[in-house]
C-alpha cells in the first residue's frame, strides 16, 4: 500500500506568496531552458531544441501573466 506525501504548506501566510513563488519558478525555468537548448543544439537535435524553446516561451508568458496579476492585486490593496 502506498501513501501519498502530505502537501507542504506555504511558510508565509501572505495571499500573494504562492503567486510570487510561481513567478520566480517560471522565470528560473526560462534561464534553465537556455542550457537545455544549447545542449540539444550542440548534439544537432533541432527538434528537441525547438521543444525546449516552446517550454521557455510558455514559462516566459506565465511569468509575465503572474507579474500583471500581482501588479493588479497590489494596486487593489492600495485602495
């Protein structure tokens, strides 16, 4: 019988913490994909390099969307 691991609880009790953390992970992934793209290109695997570029683009979009969402939330808090 397998048991599921308990989900970690956010260490900070702030409504925007998870959003900020997800943005950070998205942007870190953008930089990580640069390495993977270079590795794939170095092996002559353009198909894989293009797939990594697609992931990179999606991560960049997610980071930008998160930034817009955070800005909107911060502006609402000022009111």
